[in-house]
């Protein structure tokens, strides 16, 4: 089911993705960051659902379907470097900028800044074209909302 999307994402010159595919690819990146520490906790799943529902104005049923599809895509997607670079080439900057803030929400969802999740996000943000300063500001916004 996802083979065509993965093929398009990892093409040498990926085309911009249609809206539904871009949404799925970004959701899969949220899942990847949540799974990076080996503990895909319910609090992270709940946070992913909340973020996807708010971002895309989805019903609970639609959110669950998108997250489950994203979990499947994430399992089949290539290594994080190629997957993230492909998203950068295929998804508009504004969406990538907002997703970095969402990634920080997932990293901080359980109240701990896990080393594996933190390291992956520090790798992913620049590959999405988001500099360290802007990623840091995104993290601070998330932390301020949690305080």
C-alpha cells in the first residue's frame, strides 16, 4: 500500500506530494520520533492523535486511521536520513516548520527529554531545513505551553 509513496519520497528528484500523502509522511515522522527510544508510550500516541486532529481538523475516527497508516508507513520507510530529506524536498517549508514544533511535543510528551528522541530530533530538524535556533525556539514554545 505504501510502496508507491515510499518510492516517490525516495526518488532522486521527488515531486511535491499531494496533500494526503504529505499529511501521511509528516504523521509517520511523528511516529518515528515517538518510537525512537524503544518505548512507544500511550501518552505519545495520545499526543500524536491530538496534534493530527488539531492540525488537519479530523474526527477521532479519521485521526486513528491516519495514525495507524502512519505507523505502518514508518515501519516500511527507509532510514531516517533519506526519509526526512525526502520530506524536505516534497513538503512546503511552512509545514516542515510546524512539524518540528509538533516533534518537540512528542519528545516532551511524557515529561522527560529522552536522549534517543532528543538526538533524533536534533538530527531531523536540520534535514527538514529548520536551523538549530528555530528548533530551539520551537522547543521553548512547547515547554512554555506545558508549564
